C-alpha cells in the first residue's frame, strides 16, 4: 500500500509539473537519443537544426511525424512511442540552446 501511494504521488507530481511546460532536465536526459543525428551547435549537416525552436512548433512537428503526416521514416519511428510530456520536455530543453554562428 505504501508503495502504491508513493507511486501515485510521483505520478501526481509529474503531471502537476508538466502542465504544458516541459521539464528541461528531463528533456536533456531524453535528448541523448537525438544528438547523435541533430547537432547541438545548430549546424545543419544534412539533418536539420532543432535548437532554439519555439516550443509549441517543436511539439507540433514531433506530433506530425507521430501522426504520419510527415514522411520521414526515422522520425516516425522515434516519435512513435513518445508521450506529450516527453515531447514537451525535449522542446523545452532544445529551446534553451542557442545555435552557434558559422565561423567560415
Ligand atoms: C537517426 C537520425 C535521427 C535521430 C536519432 C533523430 N532525428 Fe530528428 N530528424 C532526422 C532527419 C533526417 C530529419 C529530417 C526529416 C524530414 O525531412 O522530415 C529530422 C527532423 C526532425 C525535426 C524537424 C526538423 C525540421 O526542420 O522540420 C525535429 C523537430 C526533430 N527531428 C526532432 C528530433 C528529436 C527531438 C529527436 C530525439 C528524440 C530526433 N529528432 C532524433 C534524423 C534524426
């Protein structure tokens, strides 16, 4: 019983802190699955930059891959199991990162 209560409390705290605003620390944790392809510097090496985005646009874009409205098979696969909370967390984290200006 005590464990069940702890679990419920954790879930409640999770959903309270979620309320539309992503958890940056959680997003940073999840971002390891993204930065092998997407450069944190904001450099587009054939894969588009995802740093410094508006958080709402970011979540909407992920949702459009999940809903199969966008074509890319990799991004469809990545977003398939994602929850809105995870998308919001990723959006919040990547929004905090400023693209680096190209130096050439
Ligand atoms: C295996 C490489 C790979 C991984 C890993 C990956 N992406 Fe992508 N991502 C891509 C490619 C390629 C595109 C461009 C797809 C297209 O043209 O629609 C893309 C597109 C996007 C876009 C839209 C960019 C735009 O300009 O429209 C977003 C947002 C995005 N990815 C977020 C993420 C997030 C968040 C993660 C981690 C959870 C992630 N990606 C992981 C390869 C990857």
